């Protein structure tokens, strides 16, 4: 019986440590509720973005994407939760970007110079959607190399011999 009590206590300690670790990870990664206000934007492309993706201002996480939906004009309506203390000027711009070629994309807010701030529920009007990197790379790879080869597939005529 003494052996079962020790095993039960060790099991309870392991579960308690696991719970503490999960709570610490949840808080330290900023995954929790931002408890702020909502802003919206309309983007033409949102490649790689999803609900929960970071919204950053000057590289610092200030919010997350709450939801995305397609509107009748084929633009993506993005709803973001922004931290309570962060004020966004009404002439700010929003860009889909990433830190590098292999990193995850995020939304970057470039603050404008206006003295008026966006109210809760306000919309960022100046937006730039994601750039289609594979499309750009495909165009670069398939572009002709300066006209050195004929486009019709026939061999180039030999130069005349004097």
C-alpha cells in the first residue's frame, strides 16, 4: 500500500509540472487574449496568413489576426485584435511581409503621421497584400537571357564568310 501512495504522489507531481510548463509557455509566447480593440483591413492577397498570425508594428508584436473572410469584391476582410495601449494613426499602412525567405509571414503596420488615431472597429485603408514569390521566381527563371537565343527554336544563321 505504501508503494501505491508513492507512485500516486509522483504521478501528481509530474502532472503539476506539466500544467506549470503549459501555462508558462502559453504566457511567454503571447498566445493568450490580447485584451485590446479590433481593427479591420481589406487585402488583395493573404498567402500564408491565418487566424492567430502576428500583427507587428516596428517589429514588435502588437496584436494578432482574429479572422479572415472573402468579401463579394474578392478582397480578404482581415479582423485584427490590437493591444489596448497601442494607438494606430488613421493614415497608417498595412503590409503582408516576412522576416526572411523561409520565415512565416505576418502583418506589419507602418504608422502614419496623422494626429488622428483609428477608433476601435476602424479600418486601415492603405494596404498591400502578399507578394507571390513563386510567381516572381518563375518569371525570373523563364525570362529570356537578353535575346541571345532565337525564340522560334530554329538555329541561328551562321555569319557570312568573306
